[in-house]
């Protein structure tokens, strides 16, 4: 299981990545995160709601009222153009970060 501390800085990247393909509501996003990670990481609802509200305040996502397949009213989130640009930048930042950390994990060649 991945600790919340280890993944904290990448919650926005995960959410924006999921919203890149289609709008979704918070509970569905939580289920998708668990499914994609093979249950290696389960996001807390409070963490998820805080993240989508932060992304909405930054105008990286927008929300709208909708209805789930079961007929329940839901608040759906959709990525904005600014969110797509931020996703691209954060994805590159992740690749750069991973590259640096991998150098230490794999050992520095002398």
C-alpha cells in the first residue's frame, strides 16, 4: 500500500489524467483511482473533495450538475483547456522527478 505522504503531490495529476478522457463525479474518481492502482492506493473522500475543489478554484476543472446512471444527482467535473495544459506540465514534471529519484535508487555510477 502506498502511503498518502508519498503520493500527496500527485493527486492533482491523477485526477486531471482521469478527467482527460471524460467528465466524472468524485465517488467515481475514487473508484477509478483504486482500480487503476490495483488497490495499491485508496484516496480518502476528504482528500479527493479537497483536490477537486482546489482544481476548480484554479480553473483547471469546471463542475456541473448531472445525474448518474442510477439516477442519483451528482456533481460532475470536467477538465478545462487550462487543466489540460497543466496536466501536460505536471506529467513532464513527474517524468523529470522520477528520473532524478531513479538515479539514487539505482545507484550513482562513479
